[in-house]
């Protein structure tokens, strides 16, 4: 009995000693954090009041604080980053601070790196990086209506004139946008539904359907359908089709052969299928292709700017993919709005990374085909010469 009491006393003694040791380490760690915080705040009282603000000595942040070009690390210029910070309007009394969290998110979305790599680059704990990325993605997606919106009636004339210049013909002055699909490669999810994400090129993907204006700015997006769904199926389930409110009467959207030629519930003008039957149809397809190519260039710029997201398998949960893609689209529109072009070494990749041509689709409506035929006649019509035109003058 005495031996049992002695062992129990010894056990309690060691437990108390361990508790004292843990408390000592906790206080020592807190003291080190306070000392580190004071070092950060020294000389920068207005910038850092807590350890959770920005550590400017981290190498990846030196480019940002030294007023250098931020595009190599964050894929966005300084003006675009500032506009993003203004749009988010995140005033927090806790956390790592809005600026650092935004830079962590931009570094992750620009590099496509694992959370562990971002954690080491910023000297931020791994769980914090995971929380920051997911919280920032939600905050960026929340400002979608500010940057991805359909043009108003007053802006449609400007958009139509822009497409007329792109197509090199006034017959396309009523174009209100160009639509196409883009496949985002993902890591194949497990389970019986994993095969639904395999597209016709036999790799798992999620489809992004987007409409852009004459400047390559996205005005409508619909993302989330698995890659096995064809273009026409995605179109008929998208809000822009089911609502039928855009484009307004008299305007149309340029689409490729993977979509049907329609007038209702939304006006879509597609090229003639091969083989074309005459010079008029061939001439129309030429001008149509020049006008619609802006959506391919927009996808090319988007893929080049965030190539780690769009050109490699995105290793996140499939339910998180649409949010990440939506955030990339918003950042793209911010860059287009401020004139943030890609660096010269990346601009050459735009033409290389064009999305593959869509397969031919069907389901044309008679009214859509009639509208397209009227455009063909307008394209093929000869320009009316003025009455005083000198036919004998040298060109």
C-alpha cells in the first residue's frame, strides 16, 4: 500500500513538473512574439501595430514594399492590386491584415503552389495560409457584380462599334458580345461521379462559359459544369440563356460552331458549317471569325496571366474550383480596366495558349438562320459610291 502511494505521488510530481514546463514555454513564446512585434513596429508605427500585420523582411514582400514591378510574383501590377484592395474594403481588427492576406492570396493564385510552399514563402503558418486563401476567394467572389456585369443600353453602341472594327465590317455593329467555352483541367475526383468530369479530350475538367465585350473584358460567366457536358448543353442551362434578357432586341452575340444559331431566347449568330456553299458565306465566316476571335484572345490572356491555374491540373476540391476560376476572371477584368498588360516575356504566350476550336453544333432555329442570312447579304452588298465619285482617278 505504501508503494502504491509512493508511485502515485511520484506520478503527480512529474505531471506538475510537466505543467510548469509547458507554462514556461508558453510564456517564453509569448515574450518572443512581443519582442518580434516590437522589432516589426520599430520605424513603422503606422504600418504595423501587431505581429499579424506585414513582415516586410520576407523576401517575397520586398518587391512589393520596394515599389518594384509586382507582376513577376503576383501577376498583377501595383495599380491593379490597389484597386482590388479598395474594392474589398476589408477593415479587420484581427487576423494578418488585409494587405498581407491579399498578397498571400495573389501569390497562391499566381503560382498555383501548394499551401505549404506559400507558408514557407511568407513565413506564415500552414493553417493560416489555408484559411487566408479560402476567405480571400470568398471575398473576391463577393465583389463579382462590380467587375463582371452586362453593359447597359447606353454602352451597347460603343460595344457594337468595337465589334464592327474587329470584324472589319459594319454589319457587325449590332454585336453585343462574343461567347465561348474554356476547359479548366482539374485533379480527377474520386467516386462513381469522377468520370463525369472527363471531357472529349479524355482529361478531367470543369467548363467555363464566358461572354466578353470588344475589349476582352468578361461581361458574363457561368462555371461549374463537368467537362463531359457539351457546349450546347451548358449554354441551355446557363442563366444568360434561361433568362433571355441579354442581348436586348436588335442585338446578337457571336458564337462558334459548337452553339446553335438562334434568335430566341437569346440571339446567337454562328458561322456557316463547312463546307461553305459560296463566296458570300465564306466572306461572312471570315468577318465573323475576326469579330469572335476577341473571346479567344481574352481566354488566352486569362490563361497566360494565371497559367498555373489554367494550364496545370488544379489540385483543389471540385466544389472550390468555380470560386477560384471566378476570382481569376475578376482579377482579369481589373487588369483590363486599369490597362495592366502582361510582361513582355509572357505576352508572346497569348497566341500559343489559344483554346481548342469547338466541335460543330446543331439545333439552329429558322429565325436565327434568317437573321444570319440577312447579315450575309449585308456583308456581300457593294458599298454605295457617292454621286461625284471619280472612277478614273488613280487609287
